[in-house]
């Protein structure tokens, strides 16, 4: 078992080691400071934060519905809301395009009635990222809600607390580690989104060209720069996951054990 586990660790570490080995460290700072990389990084951070906010705004109520309300077809709804986790991202982008595009199922009415066009815009980037990132938050929060002892909420209600007060002062503090963990996971997934973004929002510099798209383009024209941008995204994701594991996932495990 130990040998197999070590082989698995090497399997995951080897690609990262290959990037570190081939990275042009002498030019790394100048590459990171280049205008196209800086613009793409800024756009990626802004759009990923917006998508994380939307994921929290809509994902928490959705998780509460799936965890607490019993209704016909709940399993199908849960599968539908998490389908984008297993779909190829390009398929998700195509689906968004035919739903929210100018001739899409809903997009045609947005264009005709409100003059709103979502594809190939920054808003399109946010929507594509939210579509693939929100399920990570929903699954995390729903799992925490299922493990939460309902007697605490019942006690607050018997003492005269309203539903909103109970949710705000009892439920949210109890699931806070899971909520933060889900939000960070959603943010990390949104930051690295590629397929749905390029399909639905396009690849326009300073408008829809995020850092993963820049990395893909540079891989064709300037591989050393692609290595540096890949390492930058890897470093951010690695630090986030390490901090998430030590600070928040440990809290979730402790709460579940208690």
C-alpha cells in the first residue's frame, strides 16, 4: 500500500516538477509584469470574485433547499444543479451560448426587450465561471447542513426566534467553515476556468481574455511565457488549497466528529 501511495504522489507531483524544471526563471519577473499577463490576471481575479459572490448568493439557498426540503424529484434537481461539475467545460459553454446567446432560448428575449447581450462580454465570463463553480459550493454547504443537528435550530425557534434570525445567528455560524470552504473552492474553480469561458465569452484582450486563455495562446507562440503563467496559477491554487485544508476543512472534520 505504501509503495502504491508513493507512486500516486509521484504521479501528481511529476507534471509540476516538469514545469519547475523548464521554467525560464531569469525572465519570470518580466513575463509576469507584461501588460497582457497583468490585464488577464486582473480580469481573472475580478470575474472570479464576482462569480464567487453569485455562487454564494444563489448557492446557499439552493443548498438549503436540497438539504432541508423533501419534494418530488429532489434527486433529479440535485443532479441537474451539479451536472456542470462533470460536463466537459466546452459543452457547458455551448449550452450557455444556446440558452443566453442573442438567438438563444432566453438570450433572444434579453436582447429584444432589454438590449442585453451576454456572450463575448465580461458579464459572459462571470456567468460561465459561475455555471461551473457554483456546484462546488452547493455540495459543500449541503453536506454541512445535513450533518448539522437540527435541535439547535429547534431550540432557537421555541425561544421565539424567527426563521431568518435562526438562520443568521444559529445555522450560518454552525456551517461557516463549510461555507468558506465552498466559497474558496468555487473561487479557485472560477479562476482556472477555460473551456466554458472561451466558448461562451470568447477571447478578447482586456474584455474576456482571462489568464488561462493567455496561457493557452502563449503555449502556441511562446512556450516559456506559458510555463511562467502556468506556474503562477498553480502557486495561487496550491496555496489556497493548503490554507483551506488546514484552516477550514479541519474545522469541518472536527465538527462532524463532535
